[in-house]
C-alpha cells in the first residue's frame, strides 16, 4: 500500500473499568483491522464505553475507513460512544453511519458529542448511572 493510500492511524488505550479511548490520527497507530481485533478481545470481558477523541484528526473520515469500520467494529460491543471535538464533516459522517446502523437494527447505544476529555468522563459517569 502506498503511503498516500495508508489508512489513518488509530491510537487505542484501555482505561480502567469499562472505558476504551481511541484517538484517530494520533501518531503512528495500527491498521483498522488490528484495532477492531483488539476491541473484539476487550468486548469478551463485557460491553464498554468508547471515547473517540478527534482532536488530532484533520479533515473527515475517509470512505475506506467508513466502509471497513462499520464491517469490522460491532455496535454490540459498546455501551455508548462519546465523541470529543468532532468537526462538522466528522459529525456528518458519524450521523450517516449511526443512521444506517439504526435502520438496520444494529444501533443500540447512546451517542454523545463533547468538547473535552473531562466532559467525556462526566458523560460516561452519567450514562453509567442511567444504566447504560
């Protein structure tokens, strides 16, 4: 694969309890298929809250990642998704993905947009208290 065609890097971190942090575009990361496998392995311990920090990502989500991501990453793994600093192009792409999952009966978790990591953790605490 040429450098120009390389997928965006993903930085994945397993936080305490049931929280996973993903930072698309943050430094040299792993291929999407490897990230998906790591998420699947984490899901074997139970559903988790996924915090996705878009602060380091310029531009939007490319079509290859949108197409492959929805095939590789399963919504049943997640209790909720919290997106940090998602730009308008990223929000639009995520809304299309979420609508497609909802219409296919696969979306069964809350989605929240926040501006900081602190706000993301507060959102996880609130959603956990609400029973998600």
